[in-house]
């Protein structure tokens, strides 16, 4: 969280430095230094600021962490994914962190993978600069590129022009870094027979991003 975000969040809530500092349980002098960039905003403090000021999940800390494949559904539920609304208890994280953790997982349930384009459309204003940098460091840009393509198609079908325009730009950035090597979409345990079959039936977007998957925007449970 940048200093100007701390200041603008406080102003948006009509809080004085003294009021905000009291709610955050820090001194007014320390808050003033945070807003001037003289002290770093720690992840713990950023979470507190987001809670106190009612900021959305994209304001939560951006720190890469491994999230157990079984816990991804709970994280998506905490971010509002309707397919997992029955799950409770997940602590809300930045959607970019959840998306990155899912993309980098070796084996993820199909129903979790299906939720990722929804996450991208719902939070199309996430910190793409951070996310793209992180996937490039780990050679996972094709996975993200494919998911962004599906998300952009969903956004267009819904008439969400703001998201579709934003995602089109992200697609272009990822396209310039597209890898030629073949990969799966978080399904490393696919058998040789399954891989051969997917090479024959995968949709055009999966072929373009060199991924072995039969997922397409039309088959997503929320695409309509």
C-alpha cells in the first residue's frame, strides 16, 4: 500500500489523522509519517487500514504465498465467488495473491480453475503490474494469458466494457511474453493419454497459449 493510498482512504472516509490513528491503534505522528512515505506500510498495517477504511480486497497486501490447493476454494468464497458461497471461514486476501497461488499450483480442482476467470472479471482493477511480473519470474505467463482471454470473453458477453477494455490491454502485455513450450492449466498429473486427447480437442484459445485444457468461456458456470 502506497502512502497516497493511505491518505486518500482516510479522506474518503472523512477521518482526521487523529481519528484514523485511534482506530488503527497507532499514534497520529506515526500515521503522518506513513502518509508521507517516511515509514513503510507493513502487510499487517495495510490489512488494518483496508478494514478500518472499508477498502476493497485489491487494497490488501501483495505478498506471494503458497495457498494449499484445498484452501483455494475458501479464498475464492471469501472474495465473493457464488459457486463456493457455502464455504465459510476463509480470511480475505488480495485477489491477485489468490490468482497467482492458483496459477502456480501443480494440481487444482477443475471447479477452482473455472472460478479464476470470474475472479479476473470481478477484480479487473487488480495490480496487474505486480501480477504479470510475478508470473514472468515463474514462467507462468501462458496460464495467466489464457485465463485473461477467457475472462475478457466473459466480460464482453456480459457487456462489461470497462473490464473487457482493461483485460484486452493485459492480454497484449502477456502476449508479448508468450512461451512456446507446452504446459497444462494447473493439471500436472495428466496422463499421457489425456495429454494426447487434449491436443486434439483443446479450443483455439488453449492452442494459442500452448496449454493442454478443454476449458472455454462458454462452458464456465457463470458465463451466461
